[in-house]
C-alpha cells in the first residue's frame, strides 16, 4: 500500500498543470520540412496537444467531397479537396515517429484553415497568397487568430517559467518552437526547452477571464 501511495504521489507531481499532457506525442509525431513555417506548425501542434485531433475544429462532410468546418471562435469555412491538396503541398510536413497519421491529417486541415482565415483578414487575397503568408510572414504573437483560438490562449510574460506546461508556443524572433513538459521540437529535433525562447503562449482547452496576460 505504501508503494502504491508513493507511486500515486509521484504521478501527481509529474503531471503537467491545467491537466494537459502530450498524449498525441506532438514533439515527435510529425516534423517540419524545409519551409519557413515554424510558427504555423508550432501553433498546430499546440492545438492538437490541447484538444486532440477530433476537437481542434468541428467538421461536416459535404456531398462534393469537401467539408464544412467551424472554428472555436465560431467562424465557418467551406473547404474543397483541392484546397486541402494545395495546403498539403505548401505545409511540407512529414511523419516522424508517429505510428498513425491522424495527427498529420489534422495538421494539414489546420494549415488549410489558417490560409482561409487569412483570406478573411485581407480582403481580396487569393488562397495561394494566403498559404504563402504562413511561410515566414505570419506574426507569431497573434498567429492563434488564424485558427480561431483567441479565447483559448494563455499568454505569459517574456521568460516566464513554462517548462512544466504543455501546448506551448515559444519564440525568439523568427525562430519558433512547440514545447511540452520542458521538451521542444526545433525543426524536427527533440531538445530541452531553452530559456532563450522568451516569447511564449499556451493553447488551453478552456479560457478563463482571470487569465489576464497582464497578470501572468
């Protein structure tokens, strides 16, 4: 009984805050290719870690083979198979250690959705240009808006301790990483979270009005 009690305490101590665990293995599931889209990929990994593959957005299949998709902020998009194929080519993502492709398939749709959301931000922007925006042009500090996650973001002051948290996006200039429990994915390599990544926010499954960025 004593051994079981101690083991329970150890598991509780090791569990990350806010009940978030990297059960999707997002650090090692899929990896970024040669494109400069680390900000978009880091956000997508954080979103999948926070919500799992089936709950980043809501989708309904359409008769034409496409999808009607609703983001968490209520924005609705119609996505065609052709748009998804364009996003897959543009995202340049590959399975790493993932034993199934469900997270990668979700990531491809997230990438397409981010481009479609960018089209809403800029009147008259074409889909190809919106995909290009994700390749090194997106502002990491507000990139969560492109997945409709405004109410699911917890911001931290620069350099705040987040090594015990999951679903973290951290950055230093244009260098952006996904991190969970002190381990981060830097261009496909698993390394310890660096304190030099000073900017950071967390994707959370429930937003709390008390989590005012100015208080963190």
